C-alpha cells in the first residue's frame, strides 16, 4: 500500500499508519537542540549559585569582605584573557568552517589564554587561603569560592574539550560531525565568557564597593 493510499484510507491516522520513508529530524538538529538544553540548564545552575552568593555576601562572621580581599588589577587581567580567548575561539570557528590551517593557531591561542586565566585564578585562591581567608572562614567566602571555583571547573573542562577538538580535527579532518562539535564547543566557551562578565560585575565590582 502506497503512502498516498494509506493517508487516503486513514486521513486522521487513527490506525497509526505512518510513512516508513519519512525521515526523522537530522542529527545536526537533534545535537544542536540537545546542546542548547544543556547550556540553559547550566545557566540555571549558575543562577542558583549567584542567588546563594547574593544571600551570603554579607555573612562575613567578623572576617574580611570583598573590599579587603579583591585585587581588581589581577581580576581585570583575568577578564582580559578570557574575553580575548572568546575572540580567538570565534576566529577558530571561522577557520574550521573554511577548512584553513590557521584554525590550529587560533585554537592554540584560545588554550593559552584560557590556561592563563586559570593560572591567575588559582594564584588568587592560593593567596586568599594564605591570608587566612579560605572557604571555611565565613559563609561569604564559602559562597565566593564555590561560585568562582565552579566557573573555573567549567573553564578546565572547556580546555580539555579544546584539546580533544584539535586532536580530532588533526586525525580526521574537517568532517561534518567534527564541525558540529566545534560549533557546540564555541557556544560553550562563549557562554562561559558571558557568565564571567556577570560574575566579575556581581562578585568583584560590587564586592569592592561594599
């Protein structure tokens, strides 16, 4: 029975007859849709941690606050590194789509800038702990280390993903599935930059003012 005849015999598909030749959504659509759901769920999680930090920002237990601890010069360098890495990541995405070898140079620059950001953040954490302002000192510091550390873990995962993308491209070339993964990585990295801008504003700038 042809598909046209099946529809004519059962126009409302009460018998659940379906055209077996009808293809489902493409893998590109499924992967893209699923990754957007992942990003949105990640943003919801960060929103919860931002809300927690906002509630605990004044719970210092007599200890130091943001104006006593934060070095905006160091944080400014961190921010510059991460924002520049977003630019180089965009250049790498263009290079992958055009199948140009400067894709690897842009990805290497993104890795170096992301690693520099992590190194500065680790140095900041180590300096705070050395001054007796570790995460157990007060609720404020617990929320600070958790929120900023969570973002740092995401950057670490992004750097590992970046290395994987470079290795896959080098081994398999600019295949369609590789380009699709590169697009997902680019979205992830840019989302981390957006979250950092919010974190820089809420945690550091407002913390220094307080």
